[in-house]
């Protein structure tokens, strides 16, 4: 609690005056959300202190590389939300110092959790869990803010935002050669940890839908970071399919950001995402990227790593239904050529169906 009080600054309470919790209740909520994080971590990897207390089996944990928290509404109607535990476990640091992230999926979304796991294992970096919330066209942004989108945002943007559960690494306050990055945990410096914490506020949760209270993290991701958004979907009669979109984080003028931010919940962390367009298919425009996304969640990984995800998917026999990776960057096993060399997306589906799943037979 001492570390939390020193490093997790409380943000403004944006609840209606009649809905605001007392200072005493908010202090109690801080204690509860810290306990929730400790319990989740111990469930994943164990804690030898539990053995000394007589809980030998529980002390072993579950040797988990991925977890999820089903908060809404069974838990959050009665207890503080899971935003703090998810955000900080997904980060590369806490009161014990700099360490590997513990992957935790919001709303127990196991499919997006699997996407987070793929991204983490391929890049060694923390992953941003986000709602794929809103498409903003250039015309709509100009209409409501009075300013035009420019640069990488010129064709439109997607608002990635989640109820405070995104990794704090996603604030973009780590740097390399003067540019914002997300680093593997062993390359992060204490000064960068402090910058991530300083860039983050913890706002009292909106009790109109988090009736049990809690705290949601709030930051704005710095722009110009290359990122890859990915999601695993499960299609009845087909099985798992992967989709991904490479692009960049972008920064908006402060006034434009505030106007757009107020259209959703301004107590949550925001990443403005501009996917790279190809002019055809699902990537003919930004709207089509969002329209073809399989669910309201996505995982954001630092770097343009779509080619790595495609190779991994082929090894697992998971077809890729949507991507914007140039053909010359893609590697699949040579046997894929036997299923067609012209329409590679269709060939991928045929190869995966013919070879069958690598695991679970």
C-alpha cells in the first residue's frame, strides 16, 4: 500500500455528485483492489508464504501463463472492479520492481487473451488489451472538433479504449533513440517505470455500471509507435481464425483529443490507432478495418510483427482471415504451396483444414 500511495496518483472523480463514494470508502477500495491483484498473481504462479500458513496446494499456484478476470457484472455489481489488477499485472513492473508481465484478459475474454499470449511470446513485451471502440472518419473529426486529421491519421482513426485495464507500458513513456517504444521487461529502466506511472491517473470507477466501485487507469498513448492489432476468433463449423492489422499510434491536438474522448468514458486509457491501408479488401479504408473486426476486443503489440503472427498461425494450423502484411514478408511452410500459389488466403484455409490442428487431436 505504501508503494501504491506513492506511485498511483488518484485522478478526478467524474461521477455525478450524488453517486460519488466517500473518502473512507475510496480508501477501502484501494486496499481491496491491491488484495485482488495479489490474489490473482498468487493464483497464477503461487506464493510460498501460503505454504507457511498451511495452504500447501494453493502455494503452488496454477503455473499459468495467461489468466482472465470475469468482472462484469457478477463481481462488479458488488465489489470493486478488476481494472487495477489487470492493468498492473499486465505491466512490466509493480512494487516488486521490473519483471515480466503477467497476462490477464479483461472480461475473461480467452480468445483475446490468446492473442495477447501470441504477441507477448513473439516480442517479449507487454500487450495492450483494448476495446475496438469507435471509428472516427476525417469528416466526422473535422465536424466535431473543427480540425482536420493529418499525417498518419489523415484517413481516419480507431479509438482503442478499455475500462482502465491496459498495460501501463502502453502509455509509450519508454523510449529508444528519442522515440516512444514498448520494451522487453529486462530493457526497461527505473526512470521509464516512473514516467509510465506519472503518465497514469487512477480515476474512481463510474458507478453507473461499476456499482461496486474501484479504480480505472487513465493515460493517452504517445504517437508514432509501430503496432500490430491482433485477435483470435472462434467460428462455429470452422474453428479458430486469426486477424491482424499493422499500423501506428497517433497523437491528436489536445483540444481534438478532449472532444473525442468525451464521447466515451474519459476515465479510461486511450490509444488512437491508424491502421496501414492497402487500398483493397478489409484494408481499403479505416472503416473497413473496424467493420471486419471479429469482436469488440483487440490486443495491441509493439512493432510490426504481423509476419511473425502469420508464421505462428500456420504452425498451429490457424488460418488468417485478415491482414495487411506485404507478401514478401510472409513465411509459411513450403507445403502451403501445394494448396495454391495465387490466392494465398484461400490456400491458407485449405492447408490448415487439410493438415488439421497441431494440438487437441
